[in-house]
C-alpha cells in the first residue's frame, strides 16, 4: 500500500470516534448483580441459545443483524451465580435503571457541555452476534449536542449514551461461539463524536481527552478492555467503515492510517470500497466483521418506563475536578512531565490516594514509567491491586526494599497476584541493605578499581556498586555514600 506520507486534508479524511468505558458501580445496569467479573474458575452451568433477526421500528430488518442471522451460529453462555441472575439469562424483565450509573452518566454529559433531555428513554438496539442473550442491547441517550476543546479546534459530541456491557467472549468458531455472562449488564458509557477529527494523531488526542473526562469522575473501572474505541473513517471516493475494538490509545493512529491506505489501494485498483464493520487486530491491521448497520435496528424498550430528569436536579449535579485542574495541581507536586503522564493514566485515582502517604514522585514514576516497562515485557498488569502498591511503597519508605527492586517485585506479583509482597521480596532476595553492609560493598569496589577512584569516575563506580547490590539498595543513598567517600 506504499509508505508515502499521506495528506489527510487532501484525501478528504473524515473521522469520528465512539469511546466505550465500563463504570465502577456497585450493581449492574438493570439488576442487583455486582458489576464485576466472577471470582469462580468454572461456571455454575451453561445455557444454549439461537438468535434471529427481527424488524426494527421502521418495520425493516437491519442488514448487519440479517448477516449475523444467516451465519446460523450456536451460542453458549457460561453462567456464574455470584454475578448473574435471570435478567442476564433473558428469563426475567429488566429491573429499574441503576440510579448510581445514571448519575455518573449525567455528570459526564454535563462535563461534555451536553444538553440533557427532560426524559430518558431506554431503547433496544438489535445485535444478534450472540453478545447479548436477548438479541439486543439496552441503551439510553443521556446527553446531546455537546463539545470538547482540542489542540485542533472544537470537536462536537452528538450523543452520550448509557448502555449495558456485552457478554465477554470465551471462544469463537465458525458455527459456535462461547460467551461468559458475568460481564453482561455492567454499566457502560458511550460517547460519540462528530466526524470532525482532522487526522489519526488528532483521533488519539480526542480519545485521550474523553478518557480523562470519564476517569475524572473516579467511577471508571480499571484494566484491559475497560475502555474500547470504535473508529468511523472514510476518504474521498471511499466508504464509511467502522473499526471496532481498539483498546490501546497508541494503536489508534496506526489503525486509521492502515484503513486509509487499504481504501486507497482499492480505489487505485478500480474497486469501490464498501461500507462495512471491521475489527482491529493487535498489529494495527483490520479484518472484515459484517456489513455496516443501518437505522433499522433501534426500537423502544417496553419493559422500562421513561425517567423524568427535572432541570433543578441537573443543576444540582456537582462536577468533579477537571483533568486540566488536576494537571495544574499535580505539576506543583511532581513536575510537568510526570504530571502529564499520570493525569492520562488509568492509575490517576490510585496515585492521588497513595501519594498522600508515600513519596509522590516515586508513586507517579511507578504508575507510569515502571508499569509501562512491565507491561511491555508481556506481563498482565491488570492483576495488580492497589494493596500491592501500598505494601511496596510502605516497604520502600521503611528501608525494607530499594526503589530499584520495585520492577522485579511487580513482575513476580503479575505471575502470582495472590502472594504476599513481603514473601516475594524475601524470595527474590531484595530485602533492603543496612548502611554497614552497603559501606563494605562500596569499600570493596573502591579497592578493586583504583584507576576509577583516582580519576574520580563517579558513574562507573556507581554502576559497579549497583551491580553488586542488585536492587537491594536505594540508588540515591549509594550515590550519596560514594560522593562522601570521594571527599
């Protein structure tokens, strides 16, 4: 497809994104089941379903629903009794909408400068790929006609929706798909932008800003898959394509560039690109999923009455601290560079809490630099809990663990998250050294490297000592002791 630099304005690049973010509420959206994954290793039982396409409000069947129906797949669902009930099984009508989730969604709509309707109506969106046992997803428009400011101008937000999360996929085959029902029904916020995004890097910026706005409520869940971006993109002479399931912000520019080049290649070959839904792959490429859905898949939810939203209630909803305000506050504590990283991080809330007790720069660096390094090496950092970090920082502040040993401890915790932090530190041989032991090692290094000492090559001597202590001593303390010895 060539590597020539693309002029997105000249190409007629049009792009809008939809950001989906799971909310950290006590209960699911339409029942009292906990809004979390099951802790059970095996399901309590499995149910089987066949799904079929039905006409929407216009009386016609949606093209995407019909495509999925013609696949004639069997759907199996793993049921966990600690996180599922008859609502998830589609054997009982939905309960009243979760008021906590509704409040958070209204907060987000206000932060996005949206108009909020007088009545909230829940709709059914036909989806028969098996991700919902009922064959539709319940969704409600919470805000309309909003906007955000970006480095490339204002980007409008046509809708903010509150909807139920889909079932989580376990296994997918040609004629059989297996899902787990614990994820189904967790409250999900969906924010859609107008097609005003200028280029792939701008798309990443918009997604980042929207993510920070959701996280500023303190009610975003954490971990892999919590936030997903769907990208809508087209170029002159091409077609609108929706790319689903982009989880990493860094992947957004790559996915969009790939799609533009794919459509350009088709146009060069004289083939007209088709409107379709594609799925993003980890390398930034995409593959066909199904035809693009139309407007025929929406129809009213008859089991849930409309919810009146008085204007006085909307006015009384407090707004949390904005990410810009947070950034300014953090800059005073940890400096501009770290502050910019932590405010964009999903660990921002944990940083706020833990930095009150422990050294803020250490906490910030752990949640940005060190965690990124651990993740890059393939470790599942979603397994790490706030208590793990609290114990690590406590050991560092007590001199029981050197800062240099944090990364090794986090990797070990990713391998075995149920293990005690102190046990891991002991097993890795990372217990902090006392000053007497450290003094002896520095003396030995000085005695074995007289030339380095004579030339006062601080960095080289520091490196030799750090090799010997292997994460058992704090680098700052080692540096101070070497400098003192020079004097």
